C-alpha cells in the first residue's frame, strides 16, 4: 500500500509512551491499514503496545472498543489506565471497558478476531 488513502494516524498518550520510547518511535505515527480494517487490538500489537495496558481507544474523537475495526483515514489515540474517575463515564470509557470485558470472556466475540 502506498496511497495516502490507505493511511491512518495513531497517537499515543500517557504512560503508553514508554513503549514508543523503547522502540525509538514518535508518539504520533502514520501507518498503512487494510481497507478491510483492523481491530484496535491488532493495531496496538503492531505498534508495540500491550493491549492490557490500554484503557481507552479514541477513533475520530469518539471512544471505541479495542476490538472495533479501524479503517483508512481514521485518527486513533491510545490512552492508558488512569483516566480520572468521572471522565471515564462522561467519555464512554467505562461503558467500552464493560463491553471489552464481555468480549474477552468469549461473549459476542467479533468474528474477525
């Protein structure tokens, strides 16, 4: 893939930045992504981020589940655990973490995983 249409932007925040430092990578990256999409989980792994350290993923300014698909043109941000209490609810982080927990227990697991 070499078209700008196949790119996504990834931003890394908080304590997750230590994993980028270890790789000598910047906190903001532009990467190729398949038109079929990739889960936030898979994107995190490819970026060298341990998914168990990620509390929230924002895609185009909205909280999404770590197993939701990300597509070309999307802007993705990874946030570690530690977001202040009420903001977790206001931003939708708490709701997506509940959904994530259910998915990881095998309930309603996405077919692409």
